[in-house]
């Protein structure tokens, strides 16, 4: 079974600074997807960034980027120029790839609570 | 585009009572998911529908939980009877199709407290 581990329950960052959230995962699959989701307080979860395992290039979405180390099974999220609106729970998630039958459920880590200090 | 709608937003019940949650996915989204998120943990899939058929319900406690998706649109998740450990956020999500490259869109959730 796949597992996702986020070892930082809480993190804080000064506004305009950079912060990196860590995530490791375990899988025997070669084809899969990794995601970072953001869950603001009392608001719905939204997708921040997605990485396909077959792509060597790290995904980037504006101020958000990932460091995907496939051999090490590591998938960290870097937030640059942090803003007050970035304060939220961040979840790392795994999903199997397109091949094969069965569910494509997301397997989530326990989350990292990010605080942004003005 | 309207997002995923869920109701109620909050529910408090006593143990052994019954409760039902409702979800209306984004229009045209064939796939619907129910997740349970216990405080301090990430969401865990309870059941996945493709149109009105069940794709995966392996983690649904079938002795007390049930779900249906009538006409492949709205869905209802029911708990009967509730236990204290069912206290959690129940999230509904939808996606265009089952193919995993399509993003899952989440609703605001229903926070259930069982006393």
C-alpha cells in the first residue's frame, strides 16, 4: 500500500520569505502522480501543484514549485515570496498512474500547518 | 462555474443517531468522491462513484455507512448509527472523468460532531 509522510506538523514563515514543506512517499509503482493541496481555515481544499512521476522537470506554478526526487521518493513544496493568504494546511497526496484498473483515489499525508508572520 | 456544494456545513448529533450528508458535484462531472477527514489527519477515501456506479468502496464501514448517487448527479452519504469515532469532516469531491489526470474539486465539507 502507498503511504505519504509529512514530517512537519507545523511551519512558520515571515511574509515575503521562502519556505519549504517536506513530503516523502512509499510506492512500488513506477507510474503515479503527486500533488500538493491547500486547505485554508473553514474553506475548501484546492490543488496547488501537480507532478507526473514520468516527468523529470520539476513543476512550477507562479510562486509555488516542487523538488521531486524520484529515487529518494521525496516531493517537497517551495513557496516563494510568502503572502498572508498562503496560511493554511498543506497536504501532500499520491495517486496511481493511468495504467491498470481500480480506484484512482488520493492518498494524503497528515498535513503541515503553515503560518505566515506579517 | 459553480463549485461542489455540500450541506449541511455543520451537524451535531448524539451517538447511535442517524445523519445524512448531501453533495452536488460540479455540473458535468461524472466522478464523485466522499472522503473522511479526522482532525489532525489527511482525508481518507470512503467511496468513489463513476456516474451512479460504485468504483471503490473498500474503505467504507458498510455496517453503518451507506452512500448513493441517484441519476449520476447528487449524492447522499448516511451514517446509521453514529459512533463517537465518526466525528470528522466529510468532504465531497468531483472530477470530469475517472482518468486521474483530471483534477478533483473539493466542496467545503460537513463537520460532524458526535457526542
